[in-house]
C-alpha cells in the first residue's frame, strides 16, 4: 500500500515505524529537514521537506497514485486542508486526519464529501480519555481494550502472590470458574512473551492478558490477583482538553478534583464542570496534595502538556499514599523508563492513536487494532468472510487453522453471542475473530488469512 504521512512528530514517526516494517511504501512529509533525515536514517522510507497541505509538496510525495493520506501534523487546519487538496486534486481514496480541537469535532456536518472530505477523524484526546475511563472503571487492570462494540474485553493484569491461581496451571481456571468462559491470550514474564498452554503455570508478577465477555471480567481478575477496592476518589492534574473531558466523563460517578496552574483556565473549568472541585495550584506541590487528602485518593492522573511535570507529580502522589497513579507521557523512551513500581500506568497518546490508525490500514476486513505493551504486540478484531472454498478460516475448526507463530485466537463474536475459543470451535462467515499477536512481523500473514479469494462473489 502506498501511504503518505504528513507530520514527523511523535505520532507520525511512530506510524511510519509501524507501517514501514509491514511492506508498505511510505513517504513522510514535514517542514523540518533534520527530523526527516533522522527518520530516514532509521527506516526504509521516502521523505519530502515542505508544507503538507501545499499541492506541489503533495505531488512530490506521490499523491497522484497514493492509496492513503494520513495527516497528523500539529495543526488541525493543515490536516484538514491537506485532505481537501488530496481529494480535489489527486482523488486519494482514503484520507485520515488528526483533529484535536473540540470546536471542530463538535460540528460533525463539517466532515463529509460535500464539505471537508475526511474519511476518518482521529482525536488523540478523546481516545486517551476513553482509555483512562476504562482503566478507572476496572480497578487493578494495566490495560483494558474493547472489541465487538464492547461485548468482549481484553484485560492485562499483574498476577499477585495471593491470587487463587498463582502457582496453578491455566487449565485450573475452568475448575475454579466452571460457569465462566475466559481465555488467557498471552503471558509476559520478565518482559518476554510466553504462549499459554493448559499446563502453563502462572507465577507472581506475570503480566497476564485475558479475553472474556465484559460481564465476566471482574470474576476472572479476582482469580489472578487480590480484589481491588472500587474507586471513589480521583485527582486529575492538568485541566487541558484531556483533563476537562475526563472530569466531565467521571464526575457523575466519582468524587473528582482537578488541579491546574492557570488561573483563567481554572475559572473556565469551574464554570463548565458541574460536580468536579477545581483547584488552582501546582500538582507537584506536596503541601497542596496533602491538604487535598492524597493519602485517601484512589487514582491520581497527571495529564498536563509537560511530561516531566507529569512524571514528578505522579511519583510524588504515589510516595504520599495515592493507591494508583497514572501519567501522560509522549516519549516512548520515557514510557519504558517509568512503567514500573514508581508509576502504575504510563499513558501514551501516540499508542492509542496508532491503534486507531492501523485499523484503517490493515488489509482484509479488520475492524479494530490495539497496540499492546508499548507497541510490542497487537490485538486484532477481524471479520471472516466467504465459505470453506474461498476462505482460509471459514468452515474450519481452530485446531485445523495454521496460525502464524506467536498468534492465538482468543474469542469469536457471532451476533450477540460471545464464544471463547477452543480447539474444536468452528469459524463461520460473519464471525468477528479476536486474535492476539506477540510477533508483529507476522501481521501480513494474519491479514492474508482473512482475505477471501478473488473467485468469491
């Protein structure tokens, strides 16, 4: 696939890295020649220096025969105009734009073929807001991802020493919970993936990824770790777009406090938020945190635009007694550095954005892609089409499907029915199949499995 990426920032670079390793023809456009050179030194891609919305620059990038334009510059206006130019002059089939401003996003009539011809709108702030919300709603989870419209969830938890299943084989899960279906998709032990088998023994500190119907998630988690207390009190540090949206989403169900340094911003937030207590101050101020009972806080989220400040305030909150702390971090190197006991969960906007972007890049009928373990693994929801003669998966039991190494099928959604995968489960046309891959290099093989042959009509 020939793809043009506008913007070589954190998201653009990460997308280029993900897609260039999957045999795509990638061209990255940015105004900073130095950044492009550094990117080209690391990846097998083309680069063009210039303004991404200018017709001449798009032409130089190969827009005449491009399959897709991904506009992820730091300017909403540049991204939107670039899609308009690509549609009008070059008839680019698929145009994806990152748009951050809530003022634009609240006017959906702007985005259609008769106005701004953008096929896919991506809002990192909204993606992160929804992601944090799922984590707060699922105490004890390291990652919570939705599939099939939320009917199935993939949850990552760290196994604790007093969990009922610690030291037991995975097959004992069915013994402990005879009426609940769940599937362990992968285990990461000391940073390395282990493909789960029935006789695999769960150890303390294992990072366990499991799939289950949404209503069964809590029961499965209780088998792997001690039961976490429900969340009641939340402190949000940073009243930007993410902080404000998260407060609006949470304030009806939790006790929420929001801290921001800017006086004008806090005044505006106090007018817009109905139940949230808005405080003007520095979230890294120990005295302020103690005054606001940080030791009784269930979740502390650092969501400012300054990732160093986020890291420091989250570490301070943890030291002062906050039960769980999360920090918004953009740099991948920082994410790996702090994702430890000091900070419970590092939130990466570009990883959330990349998953949404990859959904539209994958071949075959792929309806959801989630990046896992900071991009090291992926979970995919693909739709099976065709019949036994035209498809490599339809009409076959899972034991007869030759999956790429490091790939497991965890669950199938058939209409409203959630089917946890077993060796004799047969895939039918129209099934939503949820796969987990620890080796992203195998993605092309998985995509081919879900493509029907050209004879299928």
